[in-house]
C-alpha cells in the first residue's frame, strides 16, 4: 500500500467498507446510508484498491467476504467503536437519572443466573429505568425483533447476521442431564451414537433449530436428534427428567446446578458427545443501537455481570455452588 493511498483514507470510507462487509449487499448499504448505489459501488472499488483485496466476491447470487475481508471487518469494527467512544467522550450519561424502558430477550439456560444479577445491577444504578426481560415467541425472527425495538438479546444463537452486532459473554462445556435410572446414567460421557439413539427434551422446538446451539451444531454435521418434547421454560425440565427417560442437553454449569439443587438426588450429569465442542453465550444488538449512550452503559453492565460469572467458571471448573446467585446479586 503506497503513501498516496494511505493519505486518501477517510473515516466515511472506512464506515462504508465496514457496513459493506457486514451487510454483504451494496443496495442495502446504499439505502442505510442514504447514498446512491453507484456511489457505494465506487466506495467498494476504492476500498478494494486501498486494502489490495477484493473484500467481497460473488458466491451464486450473493456476495461473501474474503478471508482478508473478514479480518478487515473485525479490525474496522473495533477501531470504529473506539473512535466513536473518543468522539463522544465529552457526553456524560448518568444512569441514575435515566428513564424509559429497555427490553432484553433471553434465549439461554444461563438466564436463570444472568437475569436476576443484571436486574439487580440495573435497579441499583438506574432505579427509574424500567426493564422487560422475556423469552421470544416460538416463531420469532430474532433479527427483526432487535431491529424493531428490542435492546439486547442474550443467547447462544450461533449465527448473528445482517445489521447485528455481537459480543461474547461466556463459554462452557456441554453436558447431558437425565434420570439416574436412565440406561445411559452409568456413563461419564456419551458417544454421538448413544446420544442420537436417545429421546430428548428441549426448551427450543425443533422447528426453531437455528436458535439452538445443540440442533444447529448437529445440522452442521448432517445429524438430527429425536426431540420428543419441548417445554416453554427451563424451570419445567428438572421435574420432567425425574419422571421420564428423556435427556436434556445444556451448559455444564447449569446441568450441575440443576442436579445439585433441583434434582432431588434423582438426576445424573454426564459429558455430551465431544462433537458439540463448547457452548458460547453472546450478547447481540442492532447496528442502530450502537452509539446510544444509554445502550453502551447497558452493554457494559451486562458484560460486567457475565464477566464475574465466566470468571467463576474458569477458576472453579463447571460447578456452580447453590449460593452463587445470592453472592452475585450483592456485587
């Protein structure tokens, strides 16, 4: 890259390049920026010259980022966020004076731990700010929910797309939970064959496999489990497992917590098949919320709560003591 090209880079071009790499659609970016399509195409051409890479290439009827393009998107996203914070540093947001309402969707077993801790922190720091925690409807389009007004989504949803931003919150191994009299309860870990031959319960209907870290992972490797029952709430799982031969798959800390505190001594925990890797919990939000001072404060608050939770798991293993929640709420 020569010096003339470096001197020709401006922030507006970098923002347009970042949007193009995220949206992967010239027309949509033009509409978002209020520019003409030829103008955005010209920006893409200029960015390709500056970065000496195609950035976006055709794959059938759509554009996909090159490997270099993905690297540039990650770096630009971080740089733009820091620049936005620098430019807006003089604006002071006082959460104690904040009013209004925020909506947070939670699609994960860790909501049982995170929601009370997040709620307690918000009440202490922003007592006049109303908060609605909820789970999405069965057929909800989570991307559209974020676009239409939901502030945050806490989820292990593995495929953020379009105009969504995400930030990792925590990660852990995956375990299976079952009745101690289940034929597989003698195992410390399950093979994929044993797993697929079992009947399962899930809080996510099989029709919504996209939003399940379990079913989406199975889909990636061309497999499908037998979900014989879905329930609307995680709280209904422990009692159901004590009365049936169903298997429940979830994050290892939550599985152990359920077995220790809600299972009545009747539940067994074992490691899920290694093909599942780890469960990653993310916080997602829409691009339009990115620069709001209140939203930045909210994201930082959620990260802080999750960081303590993640730190506990990393230093003590996967077990969560029964008093963990009460201690977290006091922080």
